[in-house]
């Protein structure tokens, strides 16, 4: 029996800022972003969108297909939590109409927690093969204005149905890990934006990749040449290119630049248009690979490197299942990205300065999102979500 991803679906806001607009405002060359970090656009959440509405909209197509009774657990990964106590997944549970017997829990470890959730889901299904578990990763990446991180914002959510004998990707049981106590990226409870030491974080990312890879090869016996495509955690596209070049050097692959690019470029297409989605980034990259490579990937092994600042990392792999294309949401994702609205700089600033009432009063939020679910109000310190 195999275990893995039976269906994968993502969702992002209907608004975006082209990084050319940001560059013009800053008086800098747009290629600093287009070529320098490999990003073209970044999604901006509407005022009535957050990690809950993004997550529910991402999971909706899966739940509509399998039915609400089929989901036995929701594992919700995020690093932009909306409450220090109540799990965001419980709001999603109610919006999707899941049963009261469905277990819900929220997981946190920077951008890594979605991988922890996926591996936990695989382990639970291995114990009870009749179960179906919904893994959701949802985040809104936000940095200070005029900071180096401003161009690496974004927002989005990905939902994955984990089942036995999956239709999309069989996850191998072996994984390589590396954990190290570092301060490369963090967000104290009193801040709404993250702090990051960019150069140090890049160094730790690459060190973690090397250590996780060494552990993975020792655990699995799988070599570099046994992997056909690589998905990396994507704070920005250029990071994957740096990571893959390093992994190639470590393994003395002798690959040409074109051969290296062919193994990762299809994973970067959606990230270039959406921006950083923290926990969801690598899995949106997996969607990008599966939906944009026209050749049949059945039987191909995909290596996945998940990194969470602070730090924990993991390298693991999976094999694409024959007939996987029929289980993808390619058309829906293409329509979602094509139907977005570009923001000018003032509109971007308006969305950046989202409502954050702390007085306990009644604060209705006008309807704006095109998604099925929205944040309708924050009243008496309670968030009120409704279906459009």
C-alpha cells in the first residue's frame, strides 16, 4: 500500500502588485526584482481575506469532490496565526461543513510546518488506510515597508488530501532532517511583520539543505541521479536556483546550466506570479511542476526540500502516479491567476494597512474578495467569517 497526495489545490488573493510598480516608486531598476530575486508579482490579501479564508477557498474543491463526511482530520500549518489559542483550522472546519468527528489541529514551525503536517498525515493513514486527511498550509507574508523583504511578500494557501493509494504523488517513507537553533527569521508576538537577517538566512538555508540531503541519502540509499525534478522552499525564486546549484556541486553531477534549470524551472512559475506564501510555497511549487510540464511525469521521482527558519529542514521524495493529470486542478488554477486585478501603489498601501482593531468594538469589514468565504467583521475581539 502506498500513501501520499491524492489531490492538491491552491488559492490566492485576486489582487497583486507588479514589482515594476514597486521598483518605479523606489527609483530602482525593475530587474533588481525580476532577475535579481526571480519575482515578478506579489499577491496582496483583500481586507476581508486572511489565512482562514484563503485556506477554506483552497480546500473547497477537494471537499466538494469527496464530501464532508470523508475528512477525518484537518492539519493546519501556518506561521501567520490569527489567535494565540484558538486554532484557525476550526474556523475552516465550520466553513467547509466538516463533521464534529473530524480532528483539527494547528501546527507551527516557520515555513516548515506544512511538511510536518504532511508527514503526520501519511503516518496516520498508514495506521488507518481507510482515513482521508486534509493538510492545509496558509500564510500572508508581510514585511516592513522599504525593508529588503518588502519585495518578497505574497499570500496563498494550499490544500492536500492525503490518502492510501493516492492519485497524484506517492510519498516515500524515508526523510532526512536537520535542526539548529538560529535567529535568521522571526516574528515576536508584539509585531505584525517579520524580522529577517537575509544573508544569514540564506547561509543557514544552504547549510540545512546539505545536512538534510546527507541524512536523506543515508536513510534512503537514493542518489542525486535517481531524482528527476527538485522542489525547494521558495521565499523567492532565486533561492531555489542557488540551492539546486549547491546540491549539484555537492554531488559532483557535472550538469550544464540548462540541465539544472530543467529540473527546477517548472516549479517556479506560480511563485513568480504569487510571491512568498511561507508554509504553502513549496507545495504551490509542486503544483506548478505537475501542471506546467507537458510531458507525462508518471513514475518520475520528485525531491522536495522544506526549510523553516529557526530552524528545521527536511529532504524527502515522492513518485508521480500514472494518470495523475486527471486529478489536478490545472484549469481552475489558471483561471484564478488570470482573473486577478493589478494594484497601483496607493491601492497596495491601502491593502498593506489592513484593519487590526484592538479596542473590542464592532468593526464590520466591507465585502471585497472574489472567494467563497470572507472575514465579515471583528467584533468584541472575535473574528466573524461568512460564506459569500
